[in-house]
C-alpha cells in the first residue's frame, strides 16, 4: 500500500485546497494509495474532500506570514517568527527525519514547506514540491528588522527548496529559479456545481437583484462597512462572517444551506483578495470578481494578470473597500465583456501523473 507524506502549509487553507485535487487524482491512478497529512490545517477541512484513506499529524511545517486579518501582513512579527523557527532548525529537521523514517513513506510531497523537502532528502525519500509560490519569494518583499539576519534566513530557505528532486509549478505562478528540475503544470481547482436557482429561491431575490459573495480565504475578515452596504439597492451580500441581526441586504453564509464553494459557483459577483484557489475557481466559473490588493505578496501580480487575461475583474482600493464605496466597481465588473477561454484545469491530473512515476 503506497504511502505519501504530504506536508502542507497551515497559512490559511489555500495550500490544502491545492493538494487535495492532486491526491484525489493520484488515488485514481495508484491502487490502495494512502496519505499522511503533516499539517496544522484542521482535519475537518479534509473530511468530504479527500477521497483516499488519510490521517493527519498536526506538526507545524512552516511560518507562512503573520497577519492582522486577511489583508495586512505584520512584517516585523513575521520576521521574528522565522527567526525563532530557524533558530531551532536542526531540532525541527531531525524531528521530521525521524518521523519520516518511522512512517516509511514512498514519497514526500510539499506545498510549500521547505522543511519537509530538506528532511525527505536527508531521509533518502523522493521529494516533490507543489508550488504556486515559495516562502523565500514572499520574504524577499519584506525588510527584516535590524536585529534579524533576514538574508541568511532567505538563503537557508532557498537551500532547502533546492534539495527537492522535482518542483511542479502551477499556472499561474511567479518565476522560480531555486529548483534543479521544474515542470509547469496547468491550473489546479475543483469548482462546485452551480445552485443558482436554489440560492435565488432561498434568498427570495427580487427580479434583477444581484448576489455578491464576500470571502477572504482561511483568514477571516473581522468586519465590513455594513451601513454603507445596506444602502446599495439591487445587491444582496453574502458574508463569510457575522452580520448585524437586523440586516436586510446582508446574510452570513453560516445561515445558508450552501457551502462556500457552491456559493462561488452560484453568485453574480465575488469580492475577495487575490488568492490562488479563489482566483482560479472564479475564472473557471466565469464569475466576475472585485478584488482588493495587498501589493506585498509574491504571487499576487501573476494572479491579477491571469484574472484580467482570462476572467472579468475590477480592482477596488483598500480605502473604497473600507468605506463601503463599492457600487461603481460592482456595476463596472458586471458590464465587462467576456474574455478568451481560460486554460483547462489540468494541473491536478498532470501532477498526479508525475507523482505516480515515483510510486
């Protein structure tokens, strides 16, 4: 029974959402495949998503970024966490090596923890990186505090990534030069079927009324300009968070009998930040997207470029987002003409084919 060791970043749920379709596709190619999920992503995320036998081992694999909500990176706190992580690097590395040797997996797959790649190499287990970004690229945008040697940390990260036997770079993604062997694969996403009719009926939408889904990934948004949104006639807003109890135009998605993925396939507009899974699904579904940029995250530009090439998107400034000045962007994105067809969602099957050669 082949066993994969899947090390998954716990920075939000986006990395887990990339790995699951790959493992499901691999399970269709390799009989009796099992996976050990080495991650701090809650086990509940994988329930009803992963179709092969799995178990979790909740051990921190990387830092990602320290965030104050989904839109703000705490740069100083992020660097301090990396400094602490790397000050105990040898202990962490040997813990992973020992655990891998005990589990005896046939393959290590990492999205995108570099610790697992270094450990797999030391344990003489084949290692593959599944990447839409790497943490050295993210950190390169941030100035380290004077007390921290950021350059040495970034060099250590690059050295660990460089141990991978193979990197599979999803479409779209920034340029990566640290891997000795890299293969480009298609986009990875698994959109849900639409339930637009059921959603319209459940919300009792008036003729011509549009639905706007507001979600920012696995790191929740605390609040919205509820009063201003309440005044935007013609729109109903579905928020991944709490809403005022007396609201007529806003509903929490927890009050709806639909998953977030189903809502993405069923609404008229999605409002979010540029994140891999959300962007790729929205483009595949042809769902118009109003996005708010951070301007300091490594994969953001490649995602925005992909959106404007293959989808319909309008940027909303952080200021207008916070102040509820949304109407112009919402109206504009609905008026955008269709673009060329996006690339097919072949990344998961392509990745599975590559992984199967190691099993």
